[in-house]
C-alpha cells in the first residue's frame, strides 16, 4: 500500500482482485494476520499494489492489483495465505465476495 | 447498495468501476451530493450494484457494477453526475483514481 492509501500502478492492462467482506465482532487475531498477509502478499511475484478500507460498520473493501492471472493463482495457493483463508472463513468473516477483474482503463484526477 | 453493504450480483461477465479517493477536510455539501448520486446512479440503465466504504483517514473505495461499457459511459455523461464530478475535483477530493475493469470470475464465502 502506498503512503497515501491509493496505489501507484502501471498502465493497464493488469488484474484486480476485489475482496468485499463483513467482519465478525472482536479482533480474534485478525489485525496481526491481516498485517502479515499484506506484507507477504506485497512481496509476491506479480503484485502491483493494494488499496484497503474498512468502515465503522465492519464492511471492508480490499482491492489488490496483479500483473496477470497466474500471479493471482499463485498467491491464492500460497501456504500461509491458505491458512489465513481458512481462519477467515472460520472466525474473521461473516461473509465475503471475491471478484477477479481485468483492468482495461484507468485515469486520475488531474 | 444492499442492506448488508455487499452487492448481490449476477454471474460474470460484467463490469466494475473502482473509484479510490482521498477526501478533503470538512463536508462542504459532500454527504448530500454523495447520497443523491447513489440514488441517481442506482436507477441508471445497466446498473447492477454498489459497494462503498470510507475509512477514518478519509480514504474511500467505491465499486459500482455495470452490465457493460455503454452503461458506464452513459452514467459518466449524465448531466447531474457531470456537475458532481466537477464539484468533486474542485472541493471534495484531494485525489482520486478510476479504474474500469471487466469482472471475469466471482465467488463467495461458502
């Protein structure tokens, strides 16, 4: 994640993983695992950037950006990430949705 | 936006507009315009759903989902939305990034 919370990205095309979630109550080790997964994910081959926001109501949107589908597949299968995914389903999330999307166009406020 | 804050969507393919922003300080009419744009955008042809979260640091991610690129183009050119975009650049946002992406695959927590 950049210092500003808005990712600096190359020109499209690239891929986005849109992860929308509703947290359960209480931390239950979530913050530490989330920080660890941000660090680990950011060092994966093909990782381009990350934007992540959670509101006071527990709904969060995390968008990670990747060079290609193969990079996304490898990160999904990473052993530590698999453990985090299992714990996420067991205790941290009431619900989540994942979307994999090809970014075709991007522009900024000028 | 659904009652849960997580959009209910059809099977892919469809399109996502990922809007990541940093708000300026103070409301300056933002909340009222934001609510109006959510209502207006949600009634546009081709609109499928919306997910929107802003954190305490003023960084926000809004993802709107659309049937096709033509629906996105028409909403971008909507007259009231154009006024909101101009005000957004002039006073509400310190910075924003827009990405247009084709959702190829989606899955939920089971």
